[in-house]
C-alpha cells in the first residue's frame, strides 16, 4: 500500500500506523507548488482567452483582438501539449501517488 508506512516497534514503542498525510514528503510539496503555479497560469490564460473571444464576437473586424485571440490560443495549446494532465480528467496527485490499478 503506497499511502501507508508501517513503523517497526523499537524502544518501548508499539507498532503504529503512519498515513501519507501525517508527514507530507518534500518531493510532493515541490510538485504541488509547481503544479499550483502552472494551474494558475493556465486558468488566467483561459479566462483571458474567453474574454477576448467574447469581445471578438462583438468587434469581429478588430485586428488587435484577432491577434490576441490567436496568441492566447497558441499559449493555451502549448501548455496543454506540454502538460497534458492539465486537461486530463484524472487528478495529477492520483496519477502520481494513487493506488496502482
């Protein structure tokens, strides 16, 4: 079981059960920090893209909005290609630390 660590009895200690959430490993913290920053950037780009596309529907001849929409689409597509788990239906944490199937 990947989420459970058994600690052997020593020096008058009983066998105790330690869960993953008791002590969060440093590598998990580092991954989570990286993921949070990346998810925030992705969310902001998606929101900007949505706003720009709405404005573009109103002002379809605006070249600046067309260029901005194209740029934001390219940035979002780049993030989705580089980090496919952003659009995955499975949480990254579960994929990395979940129970294998």
